[in-house]
């Protein structure tokens, strides 16, 4: 790679920066930050000098890695720059035609077929399509955590989705041919006309989304396994309403129905492949997107910064209504975010944004908890056994009983000693999150942890957190 060109050298340096970013030492973090900034400047320079580099796959891989590293670096300057340049890099992909539809990538074999050429041609196109959908995922994740609309529209995503891993991981042409034959049933010396590939074998994300909207997805044999899920996710709200709904409610219900369909697809695959780290990441994103449908996170952060807050309990109750529309389901989703990130994922397989996911779930639970300090807050009579929302799965009877009947008291569970944290005490919620983030090693995670400590200190100053808060107060103001 180093002998190839300048873009390849930048890619190697960005890979080194990515590795250094995961090492919890001051020297490694300084190296990572320096390399990221140097590569950013150099990448912009080579693109400016040669406009054809805008379509160069190696340069685009550098752009992708810079976006990821900068956005989750914990350095405000790099984070702002990465977000600001996201649109430029996505435009480069569009102008290069990488989002456009393509002919089938599944080869046909005959006696005259050159397998080596077929394999290398397939590798080139597959590599580009994988690059495209990596950009799609990054755009989705950054939009989610920054509470903005994605820059890419689903209707634009007509490039074929990545092919099977068995093909991608083939070490040579012979392995690849054998994998193609095992997956698609292709054999040598067959009339190519008999091997015409149906479009469904190489769909785009746009194709799959249309199938999702139109209920054209195949039936599943595991439907009984998912039978309780519709109960958990509020089908009672979707199917049993009468009268004319407001446009907002109608749109929200439509989103929840699509989310439920998507969840069923993912959980089916996940239960068949329980060690798949990507599926676990997808499930975390599912719960975070579901939270976006029933909470207003920018409003939650405004409350945390005390913007427009007069310090009264009455004001807290009013703010709660603006922040959280479906309390029990919000608590459930927050608990699932914690469960998946803390208990289901090894530390070295967590996504770059995992601490941002912890932060969002924490602030939602904290907002609910601090609002309930108002003596006049309309509380549901919660009684019964504790429901450890960060341990139980969506299909657990305790979760269903809590959501439907209000039986049980939701709690969090400290991982080290098994003690429980009450959701009635804002300080306990923040302490739980701070201890969770101690498992991290990145500069971004450290910054999130300091932010939550500062939040506790700022609100303790007014005595609103009460005796339950044990997180050390900080004089630092919340950013």
C-alpha cells in the first residue's frame, strides 16, 4: 500500500490512528489526534490538486475513516470538521456514480470462462459497493446521534448490497468459484442463458425498503418465537385507536410498525447467529431509533443545560411532557441499550459510538427521574417485584407484565456487585452510567463520563438530586 500512491499512504496512517485511538494512554491519543488532523489536510490537498481523486476508491476510503475517527475522537475541533465535511464526501460518491444501479454481479460460467478475470472483476465492484454502504451506515449513525436528518435518501441507494461473506473472504479464484457454485447453484459448462440471475439475488437497499413497505418479505418459521414482541412494542396503541389521528401520531405509528417489521427480520437472523457482533449493533440502533420516536432528545439536553428552567418542580413536570411521550416504553428501550452494550458485546467489538448510546439512554432515564421529584407528578402506582431492565430480554414475561399491567418496579443493575439502582433517584441513574463508562478507553468515552459527572454536580447544587446522588460533584459547567 505504501508503494502505491499518496492516498494509500494516508490510508495506512489513518489505520494507525484508529489503532492508537483505542489505546488509553496520553501518548497514543496525541499520536492519533495528530495523524487524523495531518491526514485530513493531506487528503483535502490531493483532492484539490487532482479532481479525479474524488472518484478514487482509496481516497474515498480515507474520507470514510477520517469521518469515523473525527466524529468519535472526543476532540471538538475534529468532531465539528468531520460533521462539516460529511456532505462533501457523500457528494463525491454521488458524482462518481457509486450509488447507481448496476447489472447483476453474479457470474455465469461456461467452458470458456476465465475464472481469474471474473473473480477480480467481482472483487472490484464488490469492494466499491461495500464502501458505499459503509458510508450509508456512517451517515445514518451520525444523523441519529446528532439529531439531524440523514443526508442520503433511501431512493438514492440503488447500488447492490454487499454479497455473501463466503464470496468476499475467498482467498483465490478457485475458492471463489466453489463458493459461487455452492451459494447460487452454478456449475461449469452450463449455458449462460440458464444462469440468468433474478434481481432479488443482488438487491439494493432501495429494493429491500420497498419490499418492507409493501409486505413483500418472505414469511418466517420463527413467528411464534416473536409472538410476544408486538405486545411489548405497543401494538395496542397502533391497532386499537379510534377516531381521526393527528398527522404526527399517524406518522409515528407508521414508523413504529416499520420498526417492528425490521426488528423481526433482525431478531430472526440474530437468534440463528447469536455471536454476530453486527446484529447486536443493529439491535442497539433499533432501540435508539425507537427512542427517537417517543422522546425529544434535543429538548432533554436543553433541560440538562437548564435552558429556560426556572428551578421549580412545576416546571419539571411540564418539561417531562415535552421530553418523553411514552414513559414505560422509553424506560424499556433504554434498558435494552444498556443490556446490549454492557452485557452482550465484548469491549473490543463495541461500535465507536457505544458511549454516545449510553449517554442518550442515561439522559432519557435521568429526565424521567428528575421530573418525578415533583410531589404532584402523576405517577403510576408501581408495585411488585423489581424488573431489571438492563438484564431482561424483550420477550421476558416481566417486561410484558410491566408494560401492560404496570406490575413491577424497573431498576438498573450494577455489573460489578449486582446491586440495584433506583430509577426514582436521578443521582443513582447518573452514578450507574458513570460506572458503566469506566469500561471505556477512548477520549470520547472519557468526555461523556465527565459530562455526566458535571451534570450531577450542577443539579446537586440545587438539592434536586437529594440524598440518593453519590456521584462526585464537579465545578465544571455542562457543555
